[in-house]
């Protein structure tokens, strides 16, 4: 019998049982991100009319109208800043701002007047303000987020007072003990806190770098300042000797020499601060993620320096009348150097409820120049 006959004589094998395997999901390819550029289309002439009316009414009302002036100004700059063709909105009302501004002015006036009565009392008020700083940081950031909106959705800042006190007060102790060497790291920790407690459209903001990455720009700035101080010392010695020779050994330096020394000293700081501001802004924005969306900031130190310098000259030469032009010019440059990279059409974002927040902290931190912004 042939092998073929044996095979044909065997009974057929049963069919293997069907395996109920889950269907392999199709791979979802995410489209490449689209760059949406920020656009500021405000004009100096338009804003000048708002600014001059605000100034006049604030003076005539002894500062009471300043709250309405702030709202009008913020609404103009927000409304003329667009992303993906949609303008931002400023939703705060003047009366809460006026209340916060009155409290801030009273607190500041008490601090100034305390110095005329007792140094101890002034130091006590300064200590009180320092203790309140973390609370001011949280409440001020929450106020600005709550009343800022885009595409009809408001931003949110989720409070964490305990962490705020660590980053904005407790870390001041090692800062002092290290003679300021921890400043970049602490500044990074503070910026990380501000960024990562923001939400928008149901998504958390994420900060993608560590605080230690703030060291390079600050170390470069410190190095340049030290080099400038070394060079400036020789320049000032030359100016002093020139002034003594021109004054014939008089009792005091001539006025032009005092002005020259001030220009030499502060010009170096002015240049370094402009480059540092651009570097820190780029570092922060380029490392913020919002639900897979990323910012791109391309500020240039030399451009920012020129804008700061020329704006200062223009404002001084015009006795302040070119302040609106300077503000619009700076806002336009900052907007055109910022964009958002996103793969979606923003339609998946959802609104989140948020309670009303008073403006006291926002006005106090503005008056005392507490740095809490991004």
C-alpha cells in the first residue's frame, strides 16, 4: 500500500477551536502639530485715546477711577491679543479692583508712615508683609486666572497654600545661608509652582524642566555683571581724574561727572537684565505643556534691549506722552515671538466652574512689586 493510500484512509482531523482574540486596535496616528502664532493688533493711536482719558479721570477723581482705568486697559490689550484668530478676554469688574486697591494703598501708606514713627514698627509691618507673601501669590494668581478667558473658557489656578509657604517663604532661609547661591534654583521652584497649579479647558499645565536648569542663564548674567563691574571701575577712575583736572581740584565733583558715573554703572545692568529677561521667558514658555500642546517663545535679548532703550528715550523725550506707543510696541513684539503648537482643533476642551475671587491680593502684590507672573 502506498503512503498516499494510508493517508487517505486516516480519518480527518477535527478543526481547531476558534480563538476569541480581541481585535488589535488600529494605531492612531496623531497629526503633526500646527503652529498658531499669537497676534497683537492694537494700535498706539487707539490706545492713546483710552490712556489719556484714564489718566485725566484718575487725576480728577483722586485715584478712584484708576480701577476702571485698569479694566479698560486690560480689556484693550486682552481683546487685541489673538490666538488662532480668537481674542482673549478680561472679565474682572472695577469695583472689586477698587476695593483691593484701597486696601493695598492703606497697607503701603501704613508701611511708609511707620518709618516716621518707629523703625521697629516698620520692620514689624515688613515682616507681616513677608509672612503674607505666599497668600498674596496664591490669591493674586487665582484672581488673574479666574478673570482671563479664551474661546469662552476661563483659566484656573488651584490653590495650595502649604506648598506656597514652602516655596515663597521657607526657602528664603537657605537662600540667605548660601549668600544667594540658591537663587536660580529657588526661582525655578517658584515658577514651577505657578505653572503647574494652572488649568485650562480641563487640562493641567505641566512644567517640563527641573529648577536646576535655571542656573545657566543666571550664571551667565552674573559673570557678565562681574566683568562689567571690573571694566567700569577703570572707567570711573578715569572719569574721576578727568573731573578733578577739569575742576581744578575743587571741593566736589562736577555734575557731569556724577551723571557719567551713573550712566557707566547702570548701563551694564540694563543690558544684562534685557538679555536675562529674554532667556528666562524663553526657558519658561518653551517648557510648558497643556494637554499635549506646547508653547514656542523666541524672544531675542538684543531686540528686547533695543525696545527697552528706545522706549525709555521716547517716553522721557515726550514727557510721558509716548507711554501708550511704548506699551503697544512691547506688547506687539512679545506676541509675535510667541506661538502655540497644537495637533487638535481645541474643540475637546471643557469649561470648569470657579468661584469668584477678590482682587485684594492682586492689587497688593502689584503695589509691592511681588514677582509671581510667568
